[in-house]
C-alpha cells in the first residue's frame, strides 16, 4: 500500500518558498505521492444565496497542472496525482496536452484523477454544459487515451472531433493512468468500467465492503480484472490520535486499498510547518504499521 499526502490547497497560501519547503519535506519523509484537489472558479456566496457548497471565492486553489510543473522540479521523486480534475468543464485536448507535459516533467510519475464536480458556477464560467457532464466524461476518457498513445489521432464522437492530429511530446506513460473520483452509483460504475482506479468518497448503501464488492461485480461482468484496479483512500490526520490514524490505515488495508492519502487540512494549522509537523507524526505511525 503506497502512502502519500493531500496537498493542503486551501491552507498553504501563496508563498512559493512555503510550497517548495512543503513538497520537499513530504518527499524527504518518504511519502510516495502528492495529491491535489482542484477548482477553477469560486462562487460569490452572497450572490448565490443560499450557498451550500464547501468552497467559495475566498477559498484558495492552486491550478494543479501549473503547480505540478513547479513541484516536479523541486521534489522530483514524488508521484503527482490530481484528485480530481473536473474534466467535463475543461477542453479534453488541452487536458491531454497538459497531462502529457506533467508526465514528461515527472519522468512518468503522474496519475490523472478526474471527476464531474458539483459546482455549476464553474461550468457556466468555463462555457461548458453542467447538465450532461457525466455522459461526456466517458467520451473524454476515450479521447484522452487515444491522444496519450498515438502520434496521430482521428476521432469523431458526439462531443469531440479530431482529424489526423496529435500532441507532441507524448507522455512517458502510454497511456497515463486515469482514475475516477465520485460517490454516486453512476460515478462508481463509470470508475469500475472505464478507469484504472478510483478515489472512494462515500459508500453506497451497505458500507464500503458491499460497495467494493458491487464494483468488482461490475468489473467482472465487463471482463475486467479487479486485482488490477487501484483504490486510493484518505485518512484524516487533521484530527484524532495516532491510534485513530492506525485504525483507519488498517481498515482501508483490509478493504484492499492500494494507495492512501494523508489529509491534514482542517486541523487548524496556520502555516505549512504545521502540516509538515503533523505529517511527521503520521509517518511514525506508518513506519510502524505498514511497509512502504
């Protein structure tokens, strides 16, 4: 089971030195990967009353592809993961180009996590249709894999048309692994049928064991091998004790998680040093509980 961290998007601020120091500390502690959330636009909650989303225009989000170009240079041993890029609100071909560039800069240590998102304000601002975002995601994944693996692509679908064109450079990984995040049953089904792995958010009725068994059933029915499907779960180390973190690690390991993210956001840390200190405490638990 590979252990990584959740980049503290909403709390790390914009000090470049702090971002560099954080990434290098994560690498030096022995964490294997770094995952970041994304949002392009934050809504003005005063305008969109009542606003129920967890983020607003006051919430900081670094753009993941640009951020990863920087982190690839300052912490080159880390695998970088988007968890998740809201794919249907972005141009698919441009995402392919950006993802391939990150994969080149990391030497093939990049995973593209995608999802459909929840914030209609972003879709409007980016000129994309919020209502059919789930349906478009499947075609987008097909387009991405074609562009990741072939120098010349001809594709015509319901939402995309490419005629004898391709990206250059191609990525190191051909294709770049694509993982899906989501909690609703359609999202989990898409992950089981289309993705290389998934980010569990919320289980279906019956809990995680029943949810994972259902997903494995969908995979087998489609001729896919569940043993080759990744699962990247999250441990909340912003609160709790080392015993709590160890228990969560053990629970996800028993469920078959292949990757774990350690999240420190929400712990009241006012600087990146606070996040790093907590990650050191968690790594002590990891070192005693799980071979890395």
